[in-house]
């Protein structure tokens, strides 16, 4: 019996495949450079001496006149430290509230044969497209006694309809037989939610934690409206003051303090690094849950 020789031209890589892979590699590397260089530039600028930043225009590939004076000055200023404290308080209080309310709302949306479900669902979905507006919201916060308190940043956005829909999709992927068995054994809805549903949709909960956490971390507009005391502002409002408002809060004594003048430019980049690094450090630990949680319920067979 004569064996046929394998056709290397069919199973081997052609010149077109090599060119295609090379072009893809080049484009992806270019996208990585375009994405990562701004963060690298800000990091280098935060360690660069102030006089060089004021006179230099263009790219920066390494710190010039390496010093940590901007970070030392930033950490010694009370507003930056109070900004970190305030945002941590907001996250610690709001995230449990966000997850519990979103879980309840998602469970309600996923339940079948619920009394008045359609009109309630219409009211919930209506809030995704229409709101009362900024002035009625401000009057509501003031009349409720939440003005100039951190509760004004926590309670108004306690639940997101979009995140509730994501939670509902994950709950719908859980077999109904589990809930039915629990009902037969005498469990109520609270037991089913916290002891059956919640452990099974933990990847989605991790995604919702990331969504809510990043949303609170980056939020600054509500704080600028509802808070009047500087020592209650979260970190993003302090960063905004440094970058946009000519450093009015962080560098209020710039004309009198020579040390602040020495790092007036580099401290802006140091503030960006200090407000960005925490999120960059947390995201890699949630990345595997992020992909899995978003895909749950996306494809139904």
C-alpha cells in the first residue's frame, strides 16, 4: 500500500498568512503604545522637575531631574487626604446598598407571575429615559436634609436600572428548579435571593461592583452641586480643582509658599497618578469575573 505524502502547501502557512499576522501585530502594538503612553507620560512628568515641564514642549520618555517633591507635597496637604477619606467612605457605604438594591430589583424583574409587574416595570424603565432634571433634584436633596452631606452622593444613585437589567439576565440563567425546590422546603424569597441566587451569580456581582465602584470614584458633578465644604469633597473634585480651576483648592497658597511654586506644574501630574492608580490596581483582580459576568445570559440555547 502506497502512502500519499502530505501536502505541505495545504497545511503549512502561506506568505499571505505571515503578512496578515505581521500587519495585525503591528496595529496591535501601535494601539498599545497609543493607549499606554499617556499614562507613562503622566507618570514621568510627576517625577520631573517643574522648570523643565514649564519650558519643555512635546514627548517625555523619562523623568528629567528626578524628584518626589510633588508627591511629598501632595501627601502633606489636608485636602488631598480628606478627598481620599471621603471617597473611601462613599464607597464603603454605597457599594453594599447598591448591590442589595440591584439584586432585589433584578430578582423582581426576573420573577414570573408577579402582581402588577407590568406597570411597575414600566415605571422602572421610564427612569432610564426621563428624569426630573437638575433643579428638582437639587430641591429634593435640600428638602430631605441631605445637602452638604456625603449622603447626597450615596442615596440618589443607590440603584441603576441598567445594572438591574444585567442582574436580571444573570438571574434568569439560574434554573427555575432550584427556586421551586427551595419553595417546597419552606424557603421565602429572601432566603432564595441570598442563599441560592447570590452565590450562583457572583461573577455578575463582581462586574456590578466594578461598575458602581468606578462610577462613584469618577463622579464629581454631584459633589460640586450638593457639597459646599471643601473638607467634604471627594478626590475627583480635588483633582478637578488642581487641573481645571488653576489649583485653587490644593495650591491656594501658591503665591506665598515657595515650596508649592517649586512643584506647581508637577503636582498636577502627581495628583492624576494618585487618583488613577487605585483603580488600575483593583481592576486586574476583577478582570476574570468581568468577562464571565458580562457573558452570563448573553447567549441562550
